[in-house]
C-alpha cells in the first residue's frame, strides 16, 4: 500500500452508520474512498483511536483476502491521518439488483468458502455488499465488521445473514439460491464442515439471536 498523494474526492456513493464511501480519482485512475466518520458521543481521543484501529483492521482484512485469492478490491492507499482507505473502484451493481442471481451463486459460495477457509468472517454478508461488474465478475466489499480467527458461529452468521438478505430480495428463488451457494461453498470447505455450519445455522435460528437486516 502506498502513501496517499494527489487524490481528489468525488461524489458520494454510499453513506453508512460508520463511514461514507465516495468516488475518488488519482492521476486519472478511478478509485473509491472509504472514510470513517467521527462520533460526537465519544471523546476525541477515544474516537481517534477507534477509527484508526478499525481503518487499519479493514485494510488488513482486504489485503489478506486479496492475497488468498478472494475477489475483493485492491487497497491502493491507506490514509490514517484522515481514517480513510482508497481502493480499486468496482464498476457494477449490487447482487440484490441483478435479475439472474442464480448465475452467480455457486461462484459466490466458492468465494465465501475461501474466505472462511482462511478463518475470516465478513460480518455483514448481505447482497448489498456483493457486486457484479460489467464482465460478470463477482466481488465482496465492505469489511468494516470483519473478523480474523473467525470461529464456526461467526462463519455461520455470515451465511445466515446472506440467506435472510436473499429471502428479502429474491423470495421466490431463495431455496435455489442457497442450494447453489452451498454447493459452491462445499467445493472449498468440504462436506464435513458444511454439515457443521448448517447445524450451527439451525442453532442460531432456534435461539432467535440474529434479527433480519
């Protein structure tokens, strides 16, 4: 990752609870900038420490996943002074807006399986955080809630959230969506682990711990 230089901010792409994502340009190259916003209810010192830590963590997660072959944007600049990450810009649509999502589900399963195989959980694996580019490429984005050394439950939560998101966007085909996803997932993590994660998802549902997002 390089030191920030000569980057220009553009239009807002997305505003979240923790950060704003904007277009950015560096020497003619299109990027995105994710800037963590201050929280007024925190003391300035604590707020600075938290934003710095979370910015470093997210950049590290993305860089690690990229090195492992998971389809994520490349981190280009890390601007710790302004709590910002500059990344490769993916020109595409969120998977929730795609008319033929079943064309991507097995591939998504393999991508998530590879992430989980390296013990990283996404933390907010919804269809809004999965992009399809103009060439049909699939990308995972927004790792603000990700975790290293993820355990079985954290991986199961990823899949549980994905299923809830798919049910919201594609209620008529959610069964086919998840069946295809799990087939791709199994190719990477193996049948035994699939049984474990499915059992854990059932446990999560039964105790009603996670609500729909």
